[in-house]
């Protein structure tokens, strides 16, 4: 069996993981091990971000990180962890400028200043980007280039961490499945950083990549860490719905709304946002939680578009303006049969980001010694609703910090082979195959539908209770599922581990959603439609013998 | 129901290539990757494929040979009634089914 040893183990290679690796190496870590279950620097959410990055650079207007913080806290509906939110806002400019020095290619005005636009919820132009729709790919490519130049960083692709290894209550490394061989791998690490992103892949309609099924949350919970704010899943309001669009991220419409407006219309062509308390006559300003609630409510009332969303129309925009704003994207849309001058598209909410996550302190350290988190996997900075543009900023800022503090961490315990035994044996037993009933692929599909229907943008006690019962049933079915006895690239084995992790994440979301008997931000209960000022508090999730348990933070 | 057909290379690199044909539901605009994911969920959960971003065409992981041409499964449309032949990326070691060894040598564990 292969055994690796490292100073800093980083799980996940989106923006947070790659920045953490760079930072750990420059803070003195001699061995940094950077793993991804997909290909390093290709998976995760960062590379899919087509939109903007928020930072108070003050290139286009007077700005200050404290003003960015004000907007972040307001968007968070009273729940942000203010210390984490302040770190995000204060350090974002340094990270954005460093990415600029690494030639990410921020869009610039003729004057040479970095272009900044006003995304919804921001009090001034603060959001930078890489044209056209290329922010995420450019950020990922830039970070891939940086990590490839650092000898201390070892990269491994297609290695799926299935369990963390704890000794005397401290995380000392991990056990992973090597997809190409089907063999277990053990990894001893002085410090471990979870940078696996969020859990949006547990929903049927999602803008996630294949590896965002909530793995990091399950790893952290089982290792004894606390999760926070798990009920808050951000649904991006205008995810593309129809006609079928390929080769583009379904959340690609937002930048065009910044640039051109774009009207949201119900199934018979009437504007409706004003009835939900939002005035968009002058600019695109509706926060994501309110827009999502408005669209889902219109559809529920029978006023939706043919495919069950609403219309987004640019028909009022002159063709010359469309071409200027969309550039080469016009041709990509034409290949999909979309002509914005002629017809609207259909959009509807799509699971996009998870505000909740691993509870950490200002050093990105979890409550378990040896275990850190970075990026979307961290909970708390964004409260009940994330401000547009804060996700990439958070990935870079929290990644940089996690790498720095993990590099300096003193291990609380030493590696012991025996502590890894159960996880190693599990991989070996399952990789030999299992004759059983049902497949994890089928249950994953059912789980995504269940989460979308019962734990989606609109929730009630009956649906959440039904979801919990079915999730428990799926968990009970795990030991009896069929697994092919294949070693190389065993898809049924990979699905089994994904289902095992996703069910933990799904249960955490659902339990927290059931316990929060109010509506706030991204958490909307039809049976408790109002916010309760007494519940402007966070919920913590821990793993107990019977499963995930929720309690209110003091 | 409208269908399309896929003839898919199966097995590991140690075995001679063999092909298995699947009928998949056809909807306007559907892609080869849509069909492969459908097969995994409804016909054969052991079918090995490589993909990450699913729809955005940014990860480039789903590159395979489709009727002999190197293309992305996520942006290649199904053709109603037609048979398409799918092979792993040519010139690379075949690991299983449509998965080729596309990892850089520096990113492998052994």
C-alpha cells in the first residue's frame, strides 16, 4: 500500500486549495500535497465562475473594505460571522492585486484601471472580471501556472479522500482511494486543509461540477468538527432553463444583466419583481434570495414559463448593444439556437453556492486540532445569503490564510497506522465488489430530486420531515448496494463513496432547515414565512452516534 | 419515445476493445455526455467516463473520440436515430471504457 507523508495536506484544487498550496509553500512548508478527486485545477467551482470578484480596490469610485463589509453583512441577513466577513473584505484587494501580478488578465478601462461593475447588493462598483465570461477559467489557469512552478507542491489527480484519520482527537492525515488502481492510499499530514467546496451537487438543478457533493462536510463531521449555517443554500435565481444550452455554465446570464439590464417576465410577459418588494426600474439590484423567492412563488402560483421558470428578455435592447456586451458569446448562443433580439430565454433558480460549512476561527482552524478549511467549505462569513462576487474573493483570501496557518501549525498527535485501518479495510472490501440490490448512481439521482423538491428554495415541516425519513432509508441501504468488482476506474465504487458523503451533507442541511422555524435569506419556510428576530442566531451541526445533530449556538 | 444509439468501447486497457450498444432517450439539444450520464443511472452504473464541469465546457475532462473525431462529450449533440461510436482519447493508455490516462505524469501517484 502506498503511504505518503506531508507537512500540509490540501484536499480540493479549486481557487481555495491552489491558493492554500502556494501560501503554505511560501510560509515555509517543505512538503505540500495537493489532491483532487478530479484533475488538479480542473474541477471544483472556481473554474466555472463566469462572473465577478468583489474587492474594494477603489479603482472606479471611492471605496473601502469597511463599505464592502457593510454590504456583505446586510446581504447576510444578520447572521454573518463578522470576524470572518471582515477578513474576507479586508484581504480581498491584496489577493486580487496578487492575481493581477500573476497575469490573470482583469478587464481594464482605457485608462489602465481595473474595471469594476456594480453587482446586486453592492453600494458601488466593486466587482472585477475577466472578459468574456472567463473569470473562473482565468483564475484557475493562473493558479495552475503558479503551483506548477513551486517544487514543494506535489499534485495528485484522481485521488478521493474517503476518511480523515484522527489520533487522540486530532486529525493526523487521511485515507484516500486511488481511482486508477482501486487501491487505498494513506497520507500522514502535520496539518490538513479541506478545500472541497460546497454541496450544490446534492440538488437536481445545480451549477456544480461533478465533485461538489459535500465530501468535505462529511469528512469534517466524521472527524468531530462542527458545521455551521448548514440550512443556507444559495439558489442562483436566473439559472438557464430553456432552450437547452450546452458549452456554457447555466448561471451565465448575470453579467449581461449588469451590463444591459434584462427584464424578468412571468409566463404571459408581465414584470413581477415589484410585487416582491424589489424595484428594478433603474438597474439590476434585486438580491439573490428575494429574486429566487419571487420566481419560485410565481411558478408555484401557475404563472411560470412553459418549462417551469420565468422569462428573461433582452428583446428591448438594441442589437448593437447586445453585440457589444456579449462579444463572441453571441455566436455561442446562436449555435444553441438562441437569438436574444428575437425571443426571451427561460430561467429558474439553480443551486449555486452554500453559505454554511465548516466552523473555523480566524486562522481557518476548525474545532479539531490539525484540521483547517478554506473557501466555500468554510461556513459563516456569508451568513444567510452571500453577496454577489464574494465567492472567489473568499476562495483566494481564505485559501491564503489556511495555507499560512496550516504551515505554522504544530501537530497535536502523531500518525498511527492503526487509526487508518478501518478506512483502509473499507476501501479494500468494497473494491472487491459487492453483490447487492440497487446502485448508488440511482440513489444519487433520487437524492438530488428529493433535495430539490423538499429542501430547495421553498421548504415546510412536512417536506423536510419526509426528506429526513427518506435520507435515513438511503443511508440504511448503503451496505446492501451493488458494487462492481473492478479495480481500475470503478464508477460504482466512486458513486458509493459519493453517496455516503452526500447523504451526510444532505442530512445536515435538512435537519438545520427543519429546526429553523422562520424565513431568513436563502432559507424560506412557507409555514414560517416571516423572520423571527429572536432567531438571528446560528445553528451548529455535529455528528453524534445516531447521525447529524443540530443545536443553537450560544 | 425518440432515441439515439451509442456504440461504446468497453473494458480495460489489458483487454481487447469490445463495443456495447445502448439506446438512449433523445431530446432536442441533448448531448453525448447527457446520454452517458443517463446510461450510468439507468442501464449500467459501471460505465467509466471522465467528466467534471458537466455543462460549462471549462474542465475539458470529457474529451473522447466520437466517430473517430476528438471532441468534447459535453458539447457534442446526439443525433436522433443515428448510431455514434465512442472511444477513449486515442494515443493515450486506456484505463477503462471511455477513461484514458489524461493525467500529467507529475499528477499520478505511481
